[in-house]
C-alpha cells in the first residue's frame, strides 16, 4: 500500500501531496523556525523530491543565510 499525505499552508493558497515515506523528521529550535512557527521549534519532514508535488497554487521561494553561514531556502505562500 502506497503512503500518501496531503496538506497545505494555513491560508489555503497552497496545497501539496507527498507520495513516499519520510526520509527524516526534524524538530529545529533555531530562531528562524521559532519565529515562523510561533513556538519553541519548527517541524520539518524531509522527503524525496520526486515524492513531493504541489497540487494547487504556486509557492514563493525565499533564500537567506543561517547563523552557521550556510544558505537556507524556504517555500511559502505568496502575499495576498
């Protein structure tokens, strides 16, 4: 039986489907993840690129530097 997850952003502009198993699940406590989630951590599920598909909308990709100096890239719903 195939694994399938669906979800989306809180405003409903973006919907997605994941059709494979998670490779990793991470709870990140960096300041950026705390700010984005409004809590003490942010949750991330890492999946294979071919197992992820946006089914509605188009995300806005934002790249920024992290405290370690590496670049982070995030996909978010565009402003309304």
